[in-house]
């Protein structure tokens, strides 16, 4: 996987976790849901990139 893309996707996942935790802490369900969605998007992109890398090798 390209290092830049890996870092970007991992950053998105971490950012989502932070948003979710903040949402839980302050009782903001919307922020919590956005955080979960960001985590899912980051994880999906990582999985897709790994699959693409597997097919190349």
C-alpha cells in the first residue's frame, strides 16, 4: 500500500475514533454517529487498498 494513502486512511480512522469518543463524552449523538461513519470509511478504504495491493503482487 502506498505509504501516503495508508497514513491518510489511518488518520481518517483515528479522527473518527476521536469524534466518537468526544460525542459520547458530551452526549452528542450526531457527533458520535459522524465519528463512527468516518471510522467505517477509513477502514473500508484501507481494506480496498490492501486488496488492490494483493492483486498487484
